[in-house]
C-alpha cells in the first residue's frame, strides 16, 4: 500500500467542480461518474499554493508546501517546493508524456516515470493525471444485477452512495465507493478498497469555495485505514484561474523559480 495516498490528483481534479442536475438513484451510476469527470475539467489554467500536513504516530507532523501550475490543454503541470527547507527549490515538470524531476542542490534534471515520488511523499506524477472515472470504473452490481447505489444522509446532507469496480488493471484501487450530493453531485466522501475488499483509505472533501462560477474543494482529509493513525490534510489557497504563458512549462522557468 502507498502509505499516505495524498491523492494530489483529487486536490486538483476535484478542485474545479461544478453543479449538475441530480440523477435518479436507480441505474444512474454512470451519469454520476460523468458528472464527476466533467468537474475535473478546467475552464482556465490554474496557479495555486498547496499545503500538505501529514501526521504519523511514530514520526509526528510534517508540513509540505508547494507552488503549483496546471494546464490541461497539453496535460502539463509544474511544481516547485517551498517548504520544508530540505525540499525548498526542488521541482517537478510534466509536459505531455515527459516528466522531469529537478534538484536544486545539483542544478540537474532527471527524466523519471509516473511512479516517481513527489517531495518525498507517496504522491507521484500519476496522481496528477486527468484520467476519466468513466474510463477506469464501471458500476458494481449485486447478485440480481442491480447497481449498488442508494440514497443516504452524510451528516445533514442528502447524498447518493455509489459503488464502482475497476474495468482496467492500472488503477490503485479496484473498488471505490463515492458519496455525492444529491442536489449538485459534488463529491464529499470516497472510500478505496483493495482487491481483497479491505478498506485502504477514506477521503473527505471538507470545504468548498466558488471560483469562476464553479465549486472548488479547498480542504481535503485523507485517512490511511491500513496504517492506523496516518492522515493527511490538503489545503489549497491563493487560486488564480487564468491562461498561463507557454514559458512557464519549461525547464528554464522551473530552474529560475528555484533560485
């Protein structure tokens, strides 16, 4: 298991959500997945600050801060670490299928794969990819062939609880359960399960704001259900939604940021 499962892809895939019509509960998991997929799309390029607060019983608390640039039109992102001190100035650049890691102390770039760790965490390049849920998962069904979806309350909020199963092999978890608001299909909670049906991670999307007329999840909580006591809080701030210059997604720009 990847211990922390920071799920940074959700930090920015779920970040730019929008409202959608509510769907009937019976046989409507795919439209709900489509609604979540639609929320992944960015209207504009994005710049933001991300702070990760990791807590592990045996290691205490670790705070990681970064500046993040993202552009979906060519599947690009750039990250420069701003804290802790031993990571400050290090960075990551992805353009299309190419992913580089930059180390400030040696002033070198290394071409790495999608499994490379980000900032010493268990997040990696693959966590930033914008793969569609509808391409990865299909509705789970019971013995009678009925989709596993129900109407419930999550606290005081009416939600749809939907179970899905992987239809491709290259996913972190073969089973997921989503809790989405009935009125606008915002994703509020997610459980991830292993092949043996063991609950591995629970994620909560705790706080939203509105930018460009769309909902933005700016506070997330990820609980490691396998390594008890491990959890990560993701806080997103200073979000700017506007077109970014091509020069930002270059090695030269990252190196200059790191000075």
